[in-house]
C-alpha cells in the first residue's frame, strides 16, 4: 500500500520560488568584477533567473544541454545556478584557475553549448575560444557599456542585453527529480579531471541536511558570505541553502584578500562564512596586523583541507568566532561531516574542546561511513584504528560523467561504498578524524606517519605562516617526513628551533628529518597545498643529504 501524500519532485527551481515567496525582500549583495557593490533581493534574482531561462530557450538550449560558467561568486552566477538548472539544462561550473588546456578538455568533455564568463577571464576565453569543439558562443557577464571591443571571440554575447530582451514570464518546468542539474569536475591531480554529475534530488537532499543545526546551522537570521567559490562544488551548497532558509547572501567576487574580505564582512554584518584554511590564513593575518575584530561573524566553516588547531584557537580566543570544521569532496556534493559538539562536550576544558574540533566531525544524516583495513574488513570506532574511509548515500557519486576512469565504487564484492582516498579514524562518538590522504601518507620503515599531525605542530609555532609535510625518499627507511615551511615576515626561525617544538608532542621517530624554508607553498586551483609538486621538488632532498655525508638517520 502506498502512502497518500503528494508526489512533488525535488527540483532546484523550487528553492528560488520559495525564497521569492517567503523571503522576497532578503538581500543578495555582491562585490562585482567592476569593483562596485551591487545589491538586490531574492525577488529580483528570481525574476532575472526566469528572464535568463527565456534567453537560453531563445538561444536554442534544450533540457539536458550543458552550459559552462567561468565566474566568481556573484549575483549573475547565482542567476545561472537557478536559470540553467531550473529550465532542465545542466549547469557546468568550470574552475577558471585551471590551465587553458584543462579548461578546453573539460568543456569538450562536457560538450558545453555556451560558456558564460566574468570579464576577469577574458584572456582565458580568448585562449580557448577557437578550440572548444561544441561551444556555440560565449556570453560576457556584463552590460553593453563594458563589453570588450575587438575581442576576436566569435559569437560573443552580452549578458545584460540577453536579460533585457527576455520576458520574466516563464513557468519553471516540472520533471523527474533524478534529472541532472549540475556538473563539476574534480581537480584530478592524476589522470584526466572527472565529472561529477549531481541531480536535482541529490542537490535538494544535500541542502536539507547541510542546513540543519548540527551541520552548518543556517537560518533566516543569518548573513552568509561564501568565500568558497561557486565554481568549486557549488560553494559547498550555500547558494541553495540560503534560498531554503531565507538567509541574506554576500558574494565577495574576485576580491579574496584579507582586507577586502574583512571590509565586506563588517559592512554587511556577516554572521557565517565558509572557506579553505589558506584563505582564512590571509584574513587572520590581516586582522592581526591591523588590530581589527569581527563585529558580527560568530561562525566560520573551515573545510577542503584540515583546519590547523592553531587556527581554531585563534578564531575562538582572539575573535570569538567558532570554527565549524567540515569534511567533504566533489564526489559528495560536497559535505560529508561537520564537527558539531554533543551535550557531553559542554563539560570539556577549552583545550579538550579544541582537540574534538580538530576532528572532521560527525556524518550528516544521509551519509553513512566506515573505515576498513587493507583487506576491506571494517575497523572499530575506537578513535585509534585508522584505515581507508568509505562513504555512501544519496548525494555520493555512483559513476563519473561519461564513465571517465573505472567505476569509482569498490570492486571487491561491496559495490555500494565509495572509497574517498582519505585515511581516517572514527571515535566512539562517531567523530571522524582524517589523518591523511592515502597518497600523502608517509611510509617510514613499514609504519605509517600522518602528515597532518606534523603540519599542525608546525602551524602552532608563532613564527610559522604555512607548513606542509611530505614523504621524502630515504635510503634506510624508504620514506621520512620532510617539513616545508613559510616563515612569517621578519621571522628568522631556524630548523633546530622549529624541530624543538616536536619534543614531547609526538613519538620521537615521527619527528621530521629536516626543514626547508621557502617563500611560498604551491597552491592548486582550489586553494589547497599541492603536495605532489612539493614531492617532485623536494622528494630527493634526504637522498642528496645522505650522498653528502652520513645519513641523517631517522630518530628511532
Ligand atoms: P580536489 O581537492 O582534488 O579538487 P576536493 O575538493 O573534492 O578535490 O577535495 C576533497 C579532499 O579534500 C578530500 O578527499 C580530503 O582529502 C580533503 N579534505 C576536505 N576537507 C577536509 C578536511 N576538513 N580535513 C582534511 N582534509 C579535507
């Protein structure tokens, strides 16, 4: 016997319809590429999204066609989020920080029909314009007055003209909620980038779960500033969440430096923001140097890479901002876990709380997870046993777009768990803690050393700006930890002084064998440290030392 409730499809268009009807005058504020601040409301956004859907129909776009974007976080990108997916086409957000060859590969692979771009990316568009095989035209996200002249781009169109010439009379179509809505490629540190194709249903379920109090805890009383880009996993779902709960949205555009972010956070009374640790490093540096505070921000979501405990502590003790540590992946839409406390944690000392907050946290309802050993056998949730992290759920990838690569799910009889490539522990309270990416683990004499713990100790040193720990080849132990460090300005910190910070904090044989000071760490297209590049550059460092004199022996 079936239930007798309405069968309504879970569609992305319903989010903007809801935001218009119930929070129509709530603002969306954007710092534009042009440099000024633009503000309008959810009602305006809904109207222009409908105009956009009409414009796309006029261009011959049909359901399931892919529409690419090369754009910052801003209101026009938001209109594309709703206009494209809402009409049944597929929004393909392309990471503009990728090399032009990769962008061309991705646009071809996705078979994009049109690509919308912010003017910042005009040089990139010029470079790819003649190369993308399926793209019929490019649309500059600006008005007629600012349109590039003599760009040489065939079929170049103006966004504001398209909107102006299109009627807002548009009824969002109803279709199967399993229809594809959005396409996002993983950065692909090895092999080709792989496309993850979200559906309306998976996106809506992710939105419900991510907005909950023990997840990102979003409400109509929030002002949310996503620093995390809309070109990378839908800005962690925040453009959808804001519509569901009626929160004001603030988009930072291209200005992601500490000063610009701080100005916007203060001017718009932002309560919640979200970004990767490297962005927060820049912001914290700025407020530290200028002696400023945060008047309204009480929470910040840190994810994409491990949040160093020193950053948690600085946000909390220096600025009264609570860090919500979150873990996720492109393949998970992206949120899998968020570190929110349970009642029992209220009794903990501040230091004990930071220890809990350093973990990546508990699974959202909808995501199931487990850790397994090399044989695929499940490991206990004792907070100590560490193994490969597997997940499953309605917003976890099943196959990559156009079957790129092998089926991502496990082959050994368990076909419904996705192997994340992360190594983790899970404690009895269900808090998951990433100790490493499987390819970053340091295998020293048959034992594993987690690089994140070693980085966190270095990051806690007051004179360290950034630190990465990599596996360097070693003649006796196969691999040993090597620390690559960027010092804070004016610091003359030495190798010996830094290594002293490890004494008594970890097993002696985990201590890095050497420290290399550099001016900057290589960051990938999503703002994460590229350890593969560091391994290429410094992987032989200890071998070279050993060739010189005596082997700098491991400290076992
Ligand atoms: P890529 O960085 O390859 O583009 P994603 O953005 O999907 O891919 O990154 C997912 C990976 O980022 C995870 O598998 C994990 O290794 C890492 N990651 C994400 N959040 C965290 C976190 N809070 N702590 C540690 N690692 C994290």
